[in-house]
C-alpha cells in the first residue's frame, strides 16, 4: 500500500469515526430524550412546555443543526491535518 493510500485510508477512518460519534449524539437526543426519558424530562418545564415534549418536537432539530456546524469544523481541521485543504 502506498503512502498516499495509507493517508487516504486514515483520513476516511477518522471521518467515519466522527460521523458515528455525531450520529450517536443525535440519536441520544432525538430518541432517548424525546421518547425513552420523556416521562422523567416532563417534570422539567422549559418556556411553558414540558422538556420531554420540547426535545421530541424541537430539541432534536436544534441539536442536529448544531452538529452540522460541529461536523464542518471537525472536517476542516481533518482536511488541514491530512493536507486536503485548498
């Protein structure tokens, strides 16, 4: 395997690891907080709404948008690390 292929393989492996971590966070927020822990979270009020309802309706969308920006920053630093930036 050439040096270029090793670098590309390491880049892809790190990229996939970032994706799995960020998707796990999104899953935890959207599924676990919005569905599994809804009853416990409903004891807390946020803006007049129960927190479990808020996570199920809006929180997971907000977290997803924030995770997009986090992914962009991670990929920009990964590109610089492996020399793929422009």
